[in-house]
C-alpha cells in the first residue's frame, strides 16, 4: 500500500537538526491525517508510528508521558505527540546556533526566497524573539553577492524585511528577463552549414563548365 508520500522519520544529524526534522515530519503527517479524514485518536496514533518508522517506534516504546497530570480531553494521539515532542526537543546552545545563522549565505543560483527559507529554519533555534525579522533582513542584505542589489536595498533607510524581499524578487526577475531577451539566436548546426557550402561549390563548378564540351 503506498505511503501517500510520507517517508520514515530521518534521525540522522545533530540534536537540533533532528528536532527540526521532527517538526517538519509532524507537520506533513498532520496534513496527511486531515486529508484522509482520520479522526479517531487511536487510528491516528497507529498511523503516526507506522509511517514514522521502526526507529521511532523503538524510541516511543520506552517514553514516559511528560505531562504531570493528564489534561482533560487528552487522548492516545495527543499523548503520543506530547511524548515525541518532549523527546525531540533540545535545549539550544544559543551562541552556537547564532554562529551557524551568521555563516549562512546564498548558494549559487539560489533565489532570495530560497535563501530566506534556510535563514528562517535556522533562526528558529536562535531565540531572536521580536528581533527575528531584523536579523533575517540584516543577514539577507549582508550576504548578497550582487553588489548592485545590495546597494539598492541600502539606499532605503531602515528598509523592512518584506520590502527588501520585494525588491530582491523584482531585481532577480528583471535579471532573468534581461538574460532571456539578450540571448543570441542559436547558430546553424554543422549539417546545415555543410549543405550551404556544398551548394556554393556546385554553383561555382557549374559556372566553370564549357558550353561546347561540357568540361
């Protein structure tokens, strides 16, 4: 039976990386059960552990409910999520996580939006609080490799993150459009060139023929 595109939980990497993978995997699973209309708590729990894979199942078997007292309305699925949330949660090493954040830079051919996705993911571990957007904006501008775009963003005093992203998107779109408009037409292939040369040679040969003897 197909697994609806859900792969088993990947437990490789550092504690913070695994915590981020769990957050994303759990989100994907929640979309899946909502789409399938699975409402019964025990069925959701069974599906959760089935799709998460045997490694997560082994972990789950030994987990204790971190809740001090069962809350009203608790069910098997809520308890299972609470156990796994507690297990995968890590105490962040904030200075280190911010160091990782400061090292991030756009990859080759990566758009500003794609770079921002990576920044936001790392920013979740940095405890920036209300200054998250300012840090995202600063990192975006600082790490841009396009000097003209960087200057354009700095021309506007106290530009917001949203404004910086809008300008970056427009700049990148204009660059792609300009590149498409200035692309040289494709050269004729070798066969076409050879055909033209052959025709020219035959024409020249015909002009040199003698009308009396044909030589």
